[in-house]
C-alpha cells in the first residue's frame, strides 16, 4: 500500500520525466495519471495525496533534492 513517503519517489519520477522541472499542477497530473490505482487502494491517501505531494516537495528541498524557492510561489519545482 502506498504511503506519504512514496510521494517523494513519485515527485522525483514526475520531474525527471519532465526534464527535471515542472509546475505543481503538472506534477500532480503525472502522479494521478501514473499512480491513481495505488492512491485509491491506499485508504486515506486518496483524500490527502495532493497535500502529501507538496509536503514531499518541501521535504525534498530540505534534503537538497529539489532546488530552493526561497518562499516564492511563482517558481516551478526543479531537481538539483
């Protein structure tokens, strides 16, 4: 069963498929298009997965996987 921690992997895969950069809504679309069945089988994740994807992006920035955005909301998510 998928969990919140899987979002880090899914966000990274989504961004890699987009050449390393993507807007949150593009990442969300990729995740839904490719992991919908897993999300639906994961209980409450169905209701929180978009929040969890944003949580994953924040965690990945802290880990140095995504580039920092310095509080700006007008920048795409980008792999380091």
